[in-house]
């Protein structure tokens, strides 16, 4: 009896209702659709969270990028016999003093001259319109230059233009508050990253399998070193073009030298494109005086860009970022479209890091196949 009952009993034993209810999800197309739907929902939730945290993530990324630029200075001080704690303290103190001087000295001047530029822009445009060279140019191009100047003058003279750009009076105040908070946040996070970047790298190495940790460590150190050298060199080049623009505009008797120099310090951080934009901006301001002055400024800046590209740049930046100039230009444009000034700034080192990974990892694997 026991032998007859056991197979039949095993087959006829009913499954618990909880299991039979979800058995349809174990196999078949419904299972695929169910898990695909769950995956899409999780992806949407993750994308929404990233979108909400986009501004914070951008600030954190900026702080990390600045810390990578400061870290080589810490290493250089350590190689000269300075203890690690002392080297970090010196670098952080110098960075704090630089930011304080920038906020206390440069910002008030820029705000004052920037407001003066906005108020006097319609008068400067009208003055250009009455110059002989512009009248001849306007005649040759069927009054199109005059129409363009009319549009610029109308937009500049309308207070609603600047209120709209600033989001209104309340929006402008909120932007100032948010900007101040962002600067303080970036400074604080940068100080933390500089002090703990070695521990962060070590924690990253511990996540890699032991058989691959040496190659991963070598590649990471090379990328970090390249980014640090590139940032340090790019800051030096930006400072040089900012000083040059201020001195040149002062010697030529041009207005708004402080504003243009401050913009040059930021714009020149973008490789290739930054110097071109600074040159165009200086030439436009020089047109307020005369076309001859604008031509002199343009020629001097073009000569400087050639010297920077072929003499100064290779000596300062060296081979930290070894990528073709065409790829730098494409990366800067794409990065600017995706992430603004920060995206354009990080485009070159990101592209160089990708090429380095391809060279060190992908190419050797392809040779083994």
C-alpha cells in the first residue's frame, strides 16, 4: 500500500495557494515583462533622483576636480621633505587665502565695472554707429550692421532684459544667496578631498580583485597625476592671459579692464576655445575706442595665442594631456553643451583618461585575441 500511494500522493498533493498564485511569474513572457517593468521603474526613480541632485553632484564633482589640481602640490611638498600633514596644511591655507583675496578684492571691482558696462553699453553702441568705418561698412552691407546695433541697443537699454536674465529681483537675490552657498560648499568639500584623497584612492583599490589591483592602481595613479598636472598648468595659462589682457587694455587706455581680465581668468581655463573667446571680447571692447585700437589688440592677442600654443603651453602643461588638438576642440564644445563651463573644462582630461584606458587596457587585450 505504501508503495502504491507514494507516487500518486506526491503528484496529487496540492501546492500552497501562495505559491500557485505567483507561479505564472516563474516562466514565460509574463516573467520577462514583469521584471522589465520593475527595471524601467527603478531606472526612472534613479534618473529622477539624479536630476534632483544634479546641482549638488556638479558642485561635488567641481570640488573633486579642484582637489585633483591641488594634490600634486601636496606631493611636491612631500618630496621636498615636508611632512604630509604640514604639506596639506600649507596647500589648504594657500587655497583659502587665494579664495579670500578673490572674493574681497576682485569681486567688488568686477561688480562695479560690470554695472558701469551695462549702464553705458547703449552709449558705446551709439558711438560705434557714428564712426566713419562703421558708416562705410553699413553702406556696403545694406544697413544690416545698423539693424544689428539697433537690436543690441534696444535689448541693453531695456531693464526687463536683465531682470529676465536674472529671474527678476527676487530671483536675482536668490541666485546671489545660492551662489554664495555654492562657493562655501565647494571650498569645504575641496578641503576635505585634499586631506583625504589618499585614503579615498586606497578605499577604491580595496574594491578591486587582488589579481588586478596592481594594474588598476598604476592606471589610476597615472590618470590622477595627468589630471593634476593638466589643471595646474591650465590655471597658470589662464592667469597669464588674464594678466596680459589687464595690462594690454590698461596700456591702450581701454575701459573695463578688470571685468575682461576676470572673465579671461575663467574662460581661458577652457583649452583652445577660451583664448579665442577672450580675444573676441577684448577686440569688441576695443571697438568702443577705434577700429585701429581693436586691430592692434586683436593682433597682439593672436600672436600671444600662437606663442602659448607652441612655446609656453608645452613647457607648462607638458605631456600631461597627450591628445590631438582636434579632439580637445571637439571635447570642449561637447562638454560645454552638456555641462557649461565645467563641462568644457573637464572635457580634455576626461578624453585623455578615456584614451589612456583604451591604450593601457583595451589595446593589450585585443593583441592577445
